[in-house]
């Protein structure tokens, strides 16, 4: 499916690239929150545009590109934050329990995969799932904290488990 979209949109994307890539790179370079080289983000933005099904209907390409760029930066920062938290936790582990660099990479990749899966959930579903699985909170506590019903928490938990389970089946 994506290859059909890419073929149909490639000329349009080429035109958008010629007309807007320099502007987007300059815009990114001026942003204080840009964490990677602007050229890398520009490339990622246009790769994302290639897979959009209805890019020809976009009326404001610059607005679309800045939105995509912000999402890419947000995801990169979130992944880096997750990796830093894991590395900080490793520093607290006694040397006898230390893991090899290969094991560390496997764990980081697994955490990034879980993070990506949970990022697809709604913010409330993600929060409820993490409160349950990481903090060990009961559904009743979660419902009170999020100001939702118990059935909503059950729905959020089902969504979280389904997302993780489906990812395990795919890998």
C-alpha cells in the first residue's frame, strides 16, 4: 500500500522538497529544541510525506512540514529520555549484576519498542497502563487519579495489553 502512495506522490514530494527544504532546514536550525542536525530532520520529514496517502490535498505544506518535524523531534527526545533513564538505572545496579554492552543494547531496543507501542495509545490509556504496570496501582486508584470510571480504566488496560500483545506477535 505504501509503495502505491509513494509512486503517486513522488513528483509532488520532489516539488515540495525543491520549494521548501531550505526553508524547513533554516526554520529547524533556529529552533532551540532541535536535538538533531536539521538536515536529518528535513530528510525524515520528506520520508514521512512520501507515505502520506493524501498529501496532494494539503493546503499549507509548510504547516504540515513543521508539524511533522515537531513530532519527529518529540519522538527523538522521548526515546533519548527513556534511554537516559535506563542508563541511570544501570548505574545504580551493583557491579555483580551488570549487563554486557550487547545485553544493554537489546534492553534499550526492547524499551524503545515498548515506548513506541505505548505512544500509539491515547494519553489517558497510556497513563493508565503505565500506572498499573509500572506503579502497581489498582484500577480503582487509577480511576480516581484520572477522574474516569472503572470501566474506562478497564478499557484503557485492554488497549494497552492488546497493543503490547500484538507487537509481540508481529516480532
